[in-house]
């Protein structure tokens, strides 16, 4: 199953401002919070999806990467900044072992 568009998750249009993203997230978080939706078994996963969307869109660099590459920006293979956050063990210590 593919991930939904982060803007769609938060009920926003593409290119939303930082304030619009914050307001959209707060609104969705209140609407989807599992404590308010005890009868909905999917409430927790919807709430987590909204948190994930906000986590990306609130950060200007991650938002730019997402706007350019979509979800592929964070899957490691695409050059949109995904690899910067994840890093790998060997590259982090390569200069130590080269000395």
C-alpha cells in the first residue's frame, strides 16, 4: 500500500505556508486523536499518519525535498536529503579508520 500525500493527510493544498501547515496539523490532531475516537480502531494509525506528515512538512528542508521528490525523498535511494538524516555507520566513522 502506498502512502497518502502528506498535504492530503493534513487537509492542505500543495505549497501551504508554515502557518497553514501548523493549523492544519492541530485541526487534524484534534479530530483524529485516539482518545476522542475510542470506537474507531483505525484512529491510532490515522493519528500517526498525521504526525508523520507534520514532522516532514514543518521542517523547511524536508518539506522542500518532499515537494520535489515526494515520499521517495526519504527512502534513501533518491537524492532529496533522505540519506542525510539516516546516514550509515561506515560512512560516519570512515575518516577515523583512514587515519
